C-alpha cells in the first residue's frame, strides 16, 4: 500500500495502465477488491477515470461488480450502478 490506502492495482486502474494491471492481478496474493480510505475500489477508479479496458480486466480477475462503494451522499452503491 502507498499513501491514503491506495494500492498499486488502484493506481493502474486509475491511470488506465491495462498491461500493468494485468501483471498485478496475476501476482500471487493480489486482492482486487481492496478499498482505500474513502471506500473506493480499483473497479471504481477505472469507472471514474473512464478506463473500460481496466474495468474489464478487473472483472475478469474476479473483482466484484456488485461490491458496495461509498458515494458522496454516504450511500453504498454497487460499482457498476454508481457508473451510470
């Protein structure tokens, strides 16, 4: 982990680095559904920063599209519902 609980997987998803993301998710012990201090997952980072290729890679790697994330209102929504 690095500052504010943001993992390398989250950074790759946020910045659209699909190849790096694929290498990271194949590494032994990598958890794709970790959350940062704000409750965001790598899946949410890929959605919010418009990287559908990373979204797909994360789902293929086992990320939970129905995993609940926090939004501004404090509600917990599924990541894919949040993306709409």
